[in-house]
C-alpha cells in the first residue's frame, strides 16, 4: 500500500499505474450520459473493484460522509416501498445508492497518492469536456449532416448527454481548471488553455442552460477571488487582475461573435429571459415549489421517487425540495447537511498550502456552483456532482494530512473530525 501521499516524485508501481489509468478512464467516460447503464457505470464498477482488491483505505475522517450518505440512501429505500411496483422508481433508488458509492470511492482514493490521482481525474475530465464540447459545437452547426440532430434537443446542444442542462453543468469544472492555467501565466500552456476554454464556452453557450451560465459565471468569479486572496505577492495579484479583465473582454467578444449568428441569437433571446411561461405560470417552476412544499409537509415519508412528475406538469427542478418529496423528511434534512458540511470543511482546506491547491480551488468552486444550482434544477443524479463531492472530501483530508506532517504552521485548523486518523 502506498503512503498517504507519495508526492509527485514517487515512482508508481505497476498496480498504481493501472489505478491511475482507470481513474482517467472513469473521469473521461463521464461525458457519455445518454444511456443507462452507460460507459461511466461500467468503468466505475471496474475501477472501484480494482481499487478494492489492491488496497483502498476508508479512513476515519470519511465516517461523517459515509454516515450522511447512508442515511440519505436509506431514506430513499424506505420511501420507494410506497411505490415498489414502479420499476423506474426502484431503478432510480439503486442509481442513487451507486452514485453515493462513487462519491465515497473518490474521497477514499484521493487520500493516498493525492497529487498523481487528482491529476489523472482532472485530465480525464478535461479530455471528456473537450470531446463533448467539440461534438456539441459541430452538431449545432450540422457538421454531421442528418446525424447532427442526435446531439441536439429542442434546438439546444446536448452532445453526448441526455439533456442540454447536464452538458452545460458538466463543463463548469474543466472551464475553471482552464481559467486556473491561464491565471498561472505560463506562456507554454496559456495559448492551449485559451483555445480549449473558447471551445468549452461555445458549447456552454449553445447548451442554452441558464443555470449552467450562472453557475460558471459565479464559480469563475469566486475562484478568481479566492486565487487573489491566497496569492502571496503583489505582482502575482496584479497578473491575476490583468488576466481576469483581459479574459472578460475576450469572452465578451467571443460570445458577441456567436450571437451575431441569427440562429444562436434567436434562441438566446428566449432563454435569457428570467420570466418564461414555464417558470412563472400557474404550476410553473416557482408555482410547483410552493405546491411541493405544502405536499412535503403532509408526507413525512415523501411520495416516493419520480412521483412528483405524475402529479404536476413537470419534475420539481429543485433538489432540496425533491429530496423531501422523493425520500421524506429524513432525506430532506440530511441532503442540505451533506452540502453545507462539505462546503464548510472544504473552505477551510483552501488555506492549506499543498501542491494541488490550485486544482482544488477549481474542484471546490465547481462543487459550490453545482450545489447552489441545485436550488433551481434536479442534480441528484448528476455523475459529476458526486465526483466533485467525493473530491472535496478526499482533498480536504489529504490537505490536513499534508499539513500535519510538519508543513507551514499557523494556518486555520479544520474541525476535530478531520484530525481522526
């Protein structure tokens, strides 16, 4: 078994090389989400199996996450008994259990050989994002002829995903990674990063997902602010400020060029409106929030997974509300506990200087953005959300272990639970 963090200079064993390759493949396969089970489920099962057989440690700092996810999934299991004859609802619960396992897996995997494993996950995810973005842009402009429609939905790019909103949200994390590379100011990587970011931004725009637009903008601003705060020198802060302003101008020009295309501009005008009929009409998005809240108060065990859409025109489009309705009061309370515990613990880890801190900033900001987007969409089955959840926990624990080995003192301490070992 490897040390808690072998560091970038450690030579990986053949077994560890296999693990690293599987982590890359698992992250890359996350862009194929138009069938269930899909490539991600298969590669995830293989990766978890190999890690389990060759050594995967569930350290005590992970206990709170494991307990919260166990309660979360048990609540769904109890609630589905009301609609046990609904095979889709039962399958939905099994998928929830499976995704929780992947979160725990990523958390456990990243507490060892952290930098190398995080690098493989980030590279695989980046390759997936560039691949999916390229497909989205090409299909939107019908580069694949009659087959292009397969990668579109309602005139919006969905690429290899089952929904344009999921495509848009999936692209946020790699977009933040590229922003970090650009802010690093290394010419060798900056040009490539700018080109890749433009492809991702184009796909993000063509998904016409308002939630993803807001998530990316908010997470990017949050990341630049945190990067500015933790930077040590005035020169570095000046460079970040200049790059941020230049980046905003470049993105604005690029988006303006895309909007000069009539087809893009027409859909953008519709999607950019904050008061669409399906939002503000009777039993629209916001009307369903209130109706769902009243229903949740009457049903301590919820109404069961996937039942809300049978009572109302659409699903809740609010993960906080959906957990109450699909799993009952217990799940409805433990879900925000998972979110805000992760945000609180993860925020303190930002101020621990580690070799992977800049990548961690992208992970943390992407998770925060997805968590808040959960207030307007259903994210409870987003594969990449559980990946980010597990990464925040694993990197938080790894950062604390890194500091405990005698590195810079005087940094903010994490709560006692992460000191357990």
